[in-house]
């Protein structure tokens, strides 16, 4: 388990950070205001103009403690950090694995999402006895279970439709929720529902029922050659 340490925020504009042995020392007008061991620090954020000593920056770099310099108005100025540990060959192997086993990755990711949602609902039913006979919740639980089975039955990403994913996660997608409006009750709202929203919903459903996960992947590859992304592995 990761040990949570302290982030030091220096908000006094006249504060100066310096090094004393294995301690970070904060001084204002030559008077020591704070002393803290490096073993208790994981990040330093400076909102001051005076800054810190080169010796302190070197010590923080050696201990992989980043120092962030931000103006008193909150504008990011710079960041000093040490060497980033990592294995480039491991990252390449991970990317190759995801590329070769893209279907398995997609299946497990979606199944995990469906399963987590299902377990959350079941926990709510366990804690609230009055909801256990609710038919809508039971229907949602069955939809989630069927979604998990359907995902693993797919032999390729061409068999996984967006409609399958969104129906399980969000329910039947409607730009405007359908309502039982009679002509005599509200003719204007009924006409708008029939002539506008229902037609838009039908077009969306048709697209979701035909668009596949494979098509999204291809679109992503085309955009990936011209757009910049940040990955967290």
C-alpha cells in the first residue's frame, strides 16, 4: 500500500526554502518558520517570488520530490522533478499485447463495467428491503447479466454494437424522454413529440444499432495519426 505523505504549500510571497541536512527549511526575512524532514514530503508547491536554494532543488531531485513554481496569482510557471523510472520495453510489450488482443481487452473492460454496476444495484437491494420487489430494478439486473454474456459471446469487435453497450450502461437512449401525451391533453407537445423528437430518436437508434466497436477503433486510428493524446499506463 502506498504511503501518503505531505504536500508542502508555500503561500507567503517572501518565503525562501533552503536545505539543512535532511530537512527542508522555510525562512521569512531570515527567520526560520518551518522545518520538516524529507522523509515526510512527497511534493512541494511554491507560490512565492523568492524561490528556493539550488542545494534544495538538487536534494529534491535526488529524492524524486517535485517542486512546482506557481505565481501568487495561480499561474503555473515551472516544475523541477527528478528522473522518472520506467521500462520502455515493458511499455512496448503492453501496447503490442493490447494491439494483438484488442477483442479480449474490450470484452473484459465492458464486462467489468457491467458487473460493477450490477453489484452496486444488488448491494442497494440488500440494504433497502423495500426495493427488492421492484420490477424495473430486476429488469435492469437481467439486462446487465445478458450484456456480460453477450460481450463474451462476440467473436470479433464487428459483432459488438454501440447499442449493446449503451443499452446496458445507460438504458434505451432518447434525446428527449418519451411521454404519454394525448392529442386532447396537449396537441402542441404531442405534435413536437411525434414529428420531431421521435424521428430524431429513431435516427439515433438506427445509427447505434449499426455502428460497431470495430468502426470506432478505425476512426480512432485515423485520428491518432494527426491528434495528440496523453496515455496513463
